[in-house]
C-alpha cells in the first residue's frame, strides 16, 4: 500500500462524515447552494483561492505553488473536476444518512465525487509537493443540464487555463477501488428528440373521416429501429429509444396530435450525424404516408466523450503505481451512458476514468446501479480516489 493511500485513509472518517452530510442534503442542478457553499468554505480554509458563480453554482479552487518562484509561474496547469448535483428520485435505502428531502437523492454518487476531491484538496494543500497550478473544479448540473458547458460559457478555461483535465466516476458492478481506464470514445453522445404528429381528430367509430396520428406514430416507432439495424455499420454502436408516446385520452376518440420522445446515443460523431439525418427522413416520410404532418425537434444532449491517449496513459501509470495491476483495467469497455465532461474534453486533452463501487460478491448498496433508489456511494472509495488525485496531481505538476 502506498504512503499516499495510507495518509488519505487517515482522513477517511472526516470525509465520510462530510460525504454523508452532503448525501442527506441533496440539491438538483443549478440549485447546489448549500453544497457549493460547503465546498467553497473548505477550500478557502485550506488556502485555496476560491471563485464562485461559474455556471451559477460552480466553484473553482486554485492552488499555485512553484519551485520556479513563489508564484509558480511557468509550471504546468492541471484541472480536476467533480460534479455536485443530485437526482429527482425518492430514496429507499433506509440508511441513517438517507436524504432529508422527499423526492431528491444522490443516486449517482456525486456526493462521493465531491467528498473525494475535497479530501485530495486538503492533502495537497497541507502536504502537496508540486510545481505549477492546480485547478479544482466543482461543477453543477451534470445530470442532463449541461453544467460543464455552462461553466465553460462563463469563462472557466479563460480564467483557469489547464494543460489537461481529469475526472472520475464511481461504477457499480466492479469491486471497490478497482480503477478502470479507456482511451478513445468512452461514453456515448446523447440526443433528445421530440416528434410531433398532427392528424385530424375524429370519432373512433369513423376512422375513415379522420387522420390517425396514433397509427402513424406506431409505424414510426417500429421504423426507427431499422435505422440501427440497416443504416448504422454493424461494428458501430447506436441506440434509439422511444421513451414516451403520448396521444389521446379516450378509447372512442381519434386524437388530433401525438408526441414521441426519443433518446438517441452513439459512440461516434459521424454515426451521431447519420442517426439525426435518418430519423428526420424516416419520420417525415412515414408521417406523410399516413397523411399526417410531422415536426422533429432536436434539443441536443452531450457529445461523445473521447479520452486522449497521452493523458489516459499517464493516468494508467498513476493507477498501476497506486493500487497494482490486479486492481486496474487498462482498456475497459465503453459505456452507452452520457456525461457532460465530454464538453470539457472537446476543448482540452484529458481523461475520464471509473472507480469500482462494489459488485455482487461484496453486496450492499454500493453494488446497486446508479440512478436507483437503493444506491449509495461506497465510502471506502474516498481514500482510494483521493490518493489517486494526489498522486496524479503531484506527478503531472512535477513533470
């Protein structure tokens, strides 16, 4: 076990308590007022220069040190990011530190991500040995609201330039503390699409004098699946999910309108463009064949998350040194979920990695998949994740 990990384990009780406090007080995206205040106060107390308000409730803590002068000017610049927002889910864990707010919970582990980066922040402030600028980014609104992009629009990287940026997410289904890395496309793009079909309402007993958008919508649902089966190259990944189909209220009324809500995902930018083009073409053609008018609204989601090879290799070496090859997966499989850290990786080189949160063998709430009312972050990961951040920061800012 590395000295850094031993030192971080000594902080486990303090940051476990902090993590559980955040868990008890979950806040949705752009409403993380209590959480961001807690983060800012801790960072300021440890000597960081703290900037608030980027992305609304975002917080950046900057620590500059240098052997090339007291200001550290001329050293490298590193960004580490943690997300802070919770989800609109009713918690069902029954744990002593369960959410105090009905209908809200930290069901994705962002409470753990925040606590882990804060533990690393304290250690680096008190004992960190590096030459350069450390930027700790605590981001709001990752859960579908694009907080990363909002922070960037507010001037994140103009105010806090970074030579590389890294982030970490817990991953149920893998043993606690196992580090999983991947270069290249790692998480899927997401596109949110609304299809509106306008027909002609009428009596259910006289369909011949109406134009039925339900029938048109049903044909579209089936037709959309052929895009993946027949237009996307077989070795590429794509998903088109119709998550909502809303039309009518009575069994004897043909409605005037039907609405479909789609979630579309891929691991390739060209496939993403192909899906959007074919969805529009198919929807408009199918609607016309049934006599309906169709509109397709693309509301945008997150781009493909692409890890750069040099930065991923760098993170791999840190992981191997920290926990050993038996606890590292060097090229894990990609995920079809999406993550707005992808926006940051479109602008900067960097890498997004995962830390195992528990598997079936270990049992417990940590093995439960994220976005589930029975999920909980494994507090044993705080020391491991923080030790990884400390070693990565010291190594990167000493190179």
